[in-house]
């Protein structure tokens, strides 16, 4: 992680900002006895604080709290955080992970979030930096600490409570002299354990997490009179503040399981509930905290322009998901064109389909997108996809869209007339790739093709056809890309091994293709340097056997050309495959 050594900034009106900091924040543990700073008894250095337990730390259960001050409007009329501000369970959690987190307040996955200190000693700032990054071990987020200039998160050390804005609410504070997070009781005598507990708690808020006692799946009968008295005596909280901090649930039917060990949880004394439920003061992240934050900010893969399950180590699955981080930050989310480049499917004799694979992109942002591949009723040993991305500022007239069908009764094909959104001065280049397909098995061959025809300056037609009369198609989806003619530094063309569908033509003998097919390609005009080359499927023709295997990829890319490969392997019989390539600088 890239960090910048910090120095104490000038105290520009910081002392006047305590109320401004608190407004609209969610906060972390108030010091014991109300607003007085205090720390646990021990000051032992933790060599591995993440593996420590409360008992191992040997720290008394001091009363440290973080006053929760949600943004006005975040709390609904029925007394809860509305579902639009609530968590969504990622697919990867399978319902077993936890932590209440605002999905619409998340940072972009893989983002570097800048942090600037406003006050505090060099020692205190170093401890906040040390423990804030513990989240980065599990979340695909980086914190970059800067000395000056604008920052996403501004951290102050004003006397009183601790609190933080929730996730990207930090960005709603336009005035860079107003902090978005505060640590109210840190000083040079604070223990490492307390530095860790409160810093991790507050930066959990900064990543979008609410207090875990506000999880709607916590079912408990609160003894409110006892709690009102307790918090009034210890923290000078009125009943409204207690209600917000303890009894305001996140309203969401899809909320995950309640985690009593979460670092985001308040201590609950036995007298606080008629159920005698209690929660200890948690000093470290729970295992479920780590797992959930990883699922909400999953690891990112660099943008190679393709993804293969074989390279990820994920085999024999019905579905795959991968977060792809672009190799640059776009001004706006780029246009994405997705195509299949790898198939490894085995027909289950008890199923209805010989092959089923869908690829699609979701959550497309300026810095990343989520790639999904999914099969159904077939054994997918592997899958892969490639994609083109177009900067809308650089290529304002490029168009990307999809057409397709999904039916219960198989069809021989479908054609779609396309009217371009732009009127071009000449017929543009139009590329089509298959991105999803499902075909029958048994006596039916696996034969399908996507093509484009009748290209004019205003439109074209695209279609998906079965190619062979005995092919059975249940689903087909294509991506088409429209590129203005004479666009510099982009070339495209087709390569093939055999001729898909030729067996359906009377008098033609079908030749089984070899397992390895290397096709040399020479560019019409040499590039100034080796371009990026993308290759994806637009037609295939396989036998009636049980395996459909294809690896479409490129090697030996130079400024003048490359080698395209359309390969199959054991127990897969290929009659023909066609793929379209695109070379871009």
C-alpha cells in the first residue's frame, strides 16, 4: 500500500468544528464516565493483534462507546434505516457471514481512499495508521495517508466522543476543513489494544458498516428503563440518543446473521435485556467481520482483457464470479463488450442440455466491473470470457449492445434489425460475439452461429442461427459492437478452423478438425507497436458427443500480426469454429 508520511497540519478552525463533525456521523465508543478520555490498564505491545482475544489482552471491560448519529433522512418514519441504505448479502457469503453494512455507501471495490489527519500527536497518528489498515488485509480497499490537500476521510482528535461518517457519506462533506472522523480520547498514553479497538471500529464505519446491535436479526427484549438510566449516568445520553444507538434497526429482509463478536458491536450488559442476553466488549475483528468485509470488497483481478477459470484455480463449478479492476480510471464507466473464449462442458446424460454457459458483466463503474459466468444442468469444468472496453470520451460514437433469446421450445434461429443510435458518414465496422448459449444434447449436434449482415450507415441486421438442421437451440445471446469506419488504431477480422455448419449442406463431407489449430494473422496496416488483441467465439459446430471444449486465444502478438489458436482437447470432436478478433492500441 502506498502511504505518505504525515505531519501536523495547521489547526484551521478545528476547535470550532466539534458540532459540525458530529452531525450526520456514526460514532464509536464514548470514553468511560462520559467524555473523559481513558484507556485500558495494559500498554503491552501486541505483536499480532488480529489473533488476540479479549481474555488474552487482559483488559478490563471499560465503558467505551461510539455515539451513532445517522444522517437526517437515513432514519425512516418507522424508526429504522431504510432498505436502500442497508446491506445486501453477496453471493459468496451463502448466508453464513455477517456485519451490517450499507451497500449504497460502499466505496468502489479496489479503490484507494485518501486519509488526512487534522491534529493529533505524531505517535497517535502513527497508531491510527497502523490499525486502520487491518481492514485492508481482508477488503479490496487501500488507505493512502496524505499530508495535505483534499482527502476523502479527514481525521480529527477533538475531546469528547469518537465517530465517523458512514462510507461514502464522507464525500458529502465538501468543506475540507471539516473532519469526517473523530477520536475523542486518544493520547500518547492510550494502550495499543484501545488504539486497535476504536480505530478498527471507526474505519469499519468509514467502509460503510453500521453498529452490529442495529442488525435486524438481533431479536432481543430490551429493558429500556434500565438502559436509559445507565446511559444517562455514564454518557449523559438522553432517551432519543439511546433509541438511535441501541434500538434503531437496519430495515432489510435480506440482512445477514447477527454477530455478537463483531468489532462493530456495543457491549450489552445482562441487565439491559429481559432475556439476560449479554455481549462482551469486543477488542478485535471477529472471523465473520473479516469474511464479510472480504465478500463486500472482494479481491480484484488486474485487467488482462480476458478471464479464465483455469488461471483462477476454480474448476468444476456451475458459476464463477470475478471482480475485474481496470488498468486505468475512466471519467465515466466504459462501454463493455463481452464474448466467450473458453468452453469446457460435459453433457450430463440425465439433463436436457449438451452445453449451457452464460457470460455477463455487472456493477460496471469507472474503475471496475463484476464478471459472471454461469452454467445450468451441465458439468462445466471451465469457462472463460474476453472483453473490449471503450472510453466514451475517446470513442463517443462507438456503440455496444446485445440481442438474444431464451425459450422453452427450441428454435432454429432469430434475426434482429438494428438501427444505430448514431448516423455514420459511411457504413461502420460491426463485430458480433456470442456471449451466452444453451443447446440440446443426445442426437442433436452442438452447432450455433452469430453473424451480421446488411450494414449501412444507419443500421444492420444481426442473427443467431442453428447452422445445422439437427441442432437444438434453447438460448443464444450475442454482443454487437459498432465502430465508425476509419477509426484509427483499431482493426478486426475473422479466423476459423473448419467451417461451422458445412455438414448441413448436401454433398459436403465433414472433416474432423485437429485438436490444435494455429492460424497466422497479418494486420492490414502495421501498428506503431504491438497492440492488444482480443479473440472470441461467434460460431461453433461440435459432434453429438458429450464434450464441448474450446480454447480461443492469441500468441506472438507483434506490430504486424499475431497467431490465433482455436484448440480443443480430449474426447471433444470439433467440426468447425469461427472467432472474431479485434486489435486495439
